[in-house]
């Protein structure tokens, strides 16, 4: 049985009407899709091309999101995460994979140790 072809707008309408979408084949056109509708499609195993997803930040209600305070950061309730790209030679990269090394943990520990070492050097230099 040949499936009926619909675009994303028609598919969203069908899903909102609780219709069986498996009877249709979806062909995307260039019409943008609101994020909430992209989620609806995703829940129904329909992958939406990222460039078609439209986010309207002005329509999002953030009023129930609590403000971040200095105390949240000081107590560790909220942590800053820094992403960085590190270039490694292929031999080193392969070794890291073979050793199952968690680069995030390793980098965090190295930075902490480096910081403590620098503090100790400054302290000893002042003596």
C-alpha cells in the first residue's frame, strides 16, 4: 500500500488530531516549524531537519525559573562548565581511548593540581 505524502504542517495537524501518522510519508518543505511542534514530531519518531526549527524566545515564559545567586555557585549547587577543544596527536588520542581515560575528569584534576602548585610557589616565594 502506497503511503500518502504530506508536508510537515499537515503532519503536525494530523498528530494534533490524534491521527495515525504511520499511514503517511512526510516530505519536508522550507516552512519553519516551531520548536514545540518539532518535539511533537520527534516523539512520533519523525526527525526534523535542524534548520527548519524555529525558536521564539519572546514567547517563552521564564517567570518560574529562579535567579542564580552567588551562593548557588559558592555552595556548588551550580557549577560553571567550560568546554574546550584540545588538539592531540593521533598516537596520544588512541592511547587515551585504549586506557579509557575520562578527559573531563583528568583535565579538571590537572587544573586543580596546577592551581594548588602555583599557590604554593607564590606562598614559598613570599617567605
